[in-house]
C-alpha cells in the first residue's frame, strides 16, 4: 500500500492519540506538534491509547488519506519507547512491519539510516 522507497519518511507521533480525530485533527497535530507539512509526502503514524488501533496520515498527491487498522488480538508496539528528542522516524519497511504487529519495531531501528548520493 505504501511505496517502498528511501525517499519517503515516516514519523510516529510520540504519545497516544485520541483516534476519533480525523483529517483536520491529525493534520493539526503534524503542523503544530511536529512543525512539519503533511502535504510534502511523508507518512505520519498515530497510535491509540490502548495500542489496538493505529492510523497513518499521508498525502497522495491529490488529497489527504488515512489508513486505519484495528488489531483483533494483541496490541501494537509503542514506538515512543525509542523516541529520541521527541521525534520518532521510521522507514517505510519498518512501518509495514509495525502495521503487521512486529514488536521489534518499537525496540530498535531495523533499517539503516537514510543516506544521500
């Protein structure tokens, strides 16, 4: 569902979020809380208080989109456990693993840092 490219960055919100928030609420969190522009093509991950629900906000070039998943059993890993300076950055591959329920994603980075040529 998400393009697997190193140019797309993924940021996780550093604490639980009320997932009743929709497009405008999540957009506001990114703009005001992370001081970033959601329309630049990055992905933003939000996790609910009980860690059973997650949302990803992204701009597909024509409009804002929200991907949402609710686990039927178990809980998502809590990405803020590896927060550094209040910002949690992941790769698209790590996000895919997170959405599948991989607990390792929250403990340590699974991919190498981004590099430029």
